[in-house]
C-alpha cells in the first residue's frame, strides 16, 4: 500500500519541481520605474525654475526708478516669452533655446548674494565682497572655476574669449570698467543691458545698467569664461 501511495504522489512532486517560476513572482519590479518618473519630474521642475530665473532676474533685480506699472508689464512680457519657450511635444522640457545649465547656475548663485555688503578685500558672504571677490566666489562655488583674484587680471585672462561689442554680451559674461583703459572694476552680465556687482564702500551687491549713466561711461570690455 505504501508503494502505491508513493506512486500516486511522486508525479505531483516532479511536476512541482519542473514547473517554471511564474512571472508574477517579480512583482516589485515596477518600483524603480516609479522612482525614475519622480526623478524626471524633479529634473523638469529644476529646468523650469532656472529658466524662470534667467528671464526675470534683470527685471526683479533692477535698481533703477522704472515705474511699477511699467516694470509689471515687462515682467508679464518675460513670462509670456518663457512659456513660449516650452516644447510641449517633449513633455514640458524647456526648449533648447534656453541658456545652458551652467550659466543658470552662475545666475542663481549671483542672485542669492544680492544685498551682501561691500567690503574691500572681501571674498565671502560672511565677510562681504569687493567686486572681484564677488565674481570669483560665484564662479568658484557655482562651477568650480577659479578666476584671478583681481579685476585687471580677470580682464587679461588669456583663455577667456574677448567679447567685442556690448550688443554681443551674453548672460554670465564678465564685464569690466575703468578709466583711461585701466580696469578697476568687474561684474557679471545678467541680460537686458544689466550687470550684477559689488559697487563700492557703503553699498550692497546689486544690479545696475551699463547702457546709460555712470557705468556706461566707464565700460571698457568683456570676456566670456569657458564653462
């Protein structure tokens, strides 16, 4: 009797051993996909944030006396241009016309320092900045790029492309000022004819125009740092 029972149960054991594993066993697999989707959404949000910063920085940081109504109209126009730059066929990714991510990193870091007081010889937010200290800090902490310590050496930097005319300036370019051809001041171009800098004793890091007035008369040259 025992042998009969064994004969009846044996096929079941063999059948169980030879049955291939069901694909349902790998149920946890979708988890990485969900994580990937989340990461993709975060990347797109970061792109949108940096593009918005690039478009609005020259308006929001302006230190001139432009009436609020006019400035509001300009900001509205910038937002319209920004929305037009989205390529919906690519699921919301900012179109390629937007400035590179490295330039955005420079602008973000520079904007975060607005309001920091001027200090001769200063090279950090804690101590304050002089003009070249500010520019050097922004490029070093945003991109890991080391620039010469003083403005005249930055202006003579051989591996940085010389920008010929003001109309050719791009966001992130270094702009230099001085008298009689001698450089004594530097800032970072942010677009719309404006630049961010640490002006002088008693003033804070801010944005000014280089198209008219004091700085327009002292503008000398510009260089584009390789990023």
